[in-house]
C-alpha cells in the first residue's frame, strides 16, 4: 500500500505536537486504515498518480475522526464527518461500486 501521508502531516492536521511520539504507532494504524478505507470506497487501488489532494484531504479528515473518536462510548455529542469525506472521495469512485 502506498503511504503518501506522513506522521508529520497527521500530527499537524490533528494539532499534535510533533515531538510527542507516544501515539505514533496508533497514528500509523489510522493512516493505514484511512488508506484502506479510501481504496475500498472508491473501488480501486491507487498509485501515485491517483493519490490526489482531495483523496489526501479525505484521508486526513478520516484519520482525525478516528483519533478524536477512538472510544466505544462517549458522553459528548459526536458529529458525523463521513459526508465530507465521502464527497471528497466519491468523485474517484468506480461507477461499478455500490
């Protein structure tokens, strides 16, 4: 799997201090999960040419969503983010994927 998203980019997006390495392995799992989810959503594997800024933005949003909502139960209101992610990814979606 191509990983065109760095830990530094994720930390910047999630407002995590770059020197804080405590959660690096967790963030890497989220990076891998976001790339996998995106490829499943669009119905194809992407290479370097297909990894567009919109796909990357959607992946960063998905990673931040996973990071901020990692608990199974919460007392806080949870806002659904996938609509924004889906709108970024859907333009690359294979028409045969439902």
